[in-house]
C-alpha cells in the first residue's frame, strides 16, 4: 500500500476512534482510541474467520496495511522524538533536580534489577508451561518490558491528579529509563545475532557512550535552540525552530550512535525551563505550547490506534496467551520489588508521601516503546513469542493500570 494511503487511512481511523470515544466511551482520548481499535480488530478477526463475510475484505486490507508498516522504525525513529520532547517541555526542571538521585535509582538501578527478575521468572515459568524460549530472549523481554513508557505514563498522569512530588518521580523515571532499555537491547541484539557476549568493560563503554553522549547532545541542542529563540520574536519561526531541533537532533543522535531519546528529553527540559521563560513572549509561548500539546495528543492517539490494530497480525494461541497472563503477574511483581519496596522501606530518602509505593508500582505503565523494541528482535520463532508476551502485558498495562491509577492515587496527600 502506498505511503500516502497508509497515512491517510491511519489518520481517518484515529479520528473515527476519537469520535466514537468522545461520543460514547468518554475515556482518556488515547486509551479510548486504543479500546475502539482493539474491539474493531477483534471483530474483524472473527468476521475474517467467517467466509463469506462482508467484513472480510476490510479485515484483509487492514491486515495487509499493518504488515506493510515497520512499526519499530515508525515509533523509535519517528514518533518517539516528538513525543519525548513534547512531554519534557512542561516538566518542572527545578522539581526534577530535587529528586535527581531518586530518579536515577528508579530509572537505572531499578530497570537493571527488574530486567534480571523478569528474565529469570519468565524463563522458569515458560518452561513449566511448555513454551520454549532461550534465556537470552527472556533477558531481552525483561529489558524491553521493565522500563515504564514515557508516552503512556505522561498520558495517564494528566488524568490521575497525583501529588506533585509523586508526579515528578514517576515522570522523571519514565523519561529516562527507556534510554537504559535501548542500551540493553543494543547489547542483547548483538548477542542474539552474533552469538557472542560483550565483556563487562565493553558493555559499560557502550552504556557510557550511548547515555552520556545522548545527554551531552541534548544539552548542546537545548542551548542552541534557546539562543535562536531568544534572538528573534516571531512565533511562526520559533515553532519551526523547535520542530527542526527535534527532527534534526534525533537524526544527529542516530548518526553519532548516541541515545536519541535521552537527547530529546534533555533538550525538551532545557527549552521548557529556559526557552519558554526567557526567550519567548507571551503570545509565542502560547503558540508553542498549543502546537506541542496538539502534536502530543494526535501522535498519542495514533500510537494507541496502532497498538490496537497490531492484534490482527500477531500469532496468538492458547499456551502463548496463558504465558502472557503469567508475564503480567511477573512484571507487576518485578515492579513491586524494584520500585514499590524501596519506596516503602526508605520513605525519608525518597521524600514521597505515605502510600506512594503502591502508586509508583501501579503507575508502571508500558506502551508503544516496549512493542517497538520487541519488534526490533530478529525474525525468529522466539521473537514472535517475545512480541506476543509484550503485547499482552502492554494491553493489560494500558487498559487496567492506566484506567485505575487515579483510583489508586486517591487519598495521597501532597508534600
């Protein structure tokens, strides 16, 4: 299917899903669009199994379209940079500095430990279920499912109304821990494709180059963007500058082999903190905010639509669905052990209100980034298993956790 046809079809379906949600479901927009697309996909799958059926051509056409889309590239190389910048643009940098060490512990140490727990338990449980999955693929599953998805988390927090301190901790963790996941997946892809494990020194060097280089590039991009914004007063041009910074910066990060996600987060934080306050007039600030808020809403809805439609091309069968149910329990347990338990045992150090442990545990929402990382695995039977496990966890995470976070957060007092 031609690219223009794919884009037009996705935009039409996203608009229809948003309309159905607003008219009948009244769920948060992105989640509502995913619910509509998921239900429509399941209906088309059932209709496609009935031959002849008037919906069979629709099912066939959408299935072919989804098979033609490189979802990994679309999310990781296209949508992620825009969404991370938009999300970081309105984060309070001063508040983030206050919780810098806590966020580092959750985003880096917590993600690494969670990867180990998920990998070990998944390997053991799948063996008991008779689902064969080599240990290296279990580690890959642990690495890609452990980080919370910044796109999904930021969308959930808008409606949850949690205390500012808790919001800062969750937002900071979600913005930075996907960089850890990308580095881990880079190492694991080398192991899977080449069959050789890097040394500890090589792994640490790669992590330092990817993460450190991404942060350094983000600082440079943020400073350059800030200076350009400060030198003029024309909101159309300033909106264009921010957009060019994101696209050009992400492309440069790819060429330099450093973390594009971390570069976009750091750049967004700097432009949001200093650019909006010191380099923009009121009207420019309003226009820039409106543009990026609209970009955030539209791309979030589009991403969640794709997650709902992806069910049409995944190989589901009973043992895998049962394994997916177990994976949900495993990831929640790992989240509780690596985030909830430390927060509960060290409330003074984390400086969070009582009861925050359960909120941080339950707010560990996974989303499109996990699916995209799973799709980056080489085309093997084992990779299909990882993709299905990831998809089941992501759907549960968004629908169940995403829609109940506000209820879990009820009763927390601001600090």
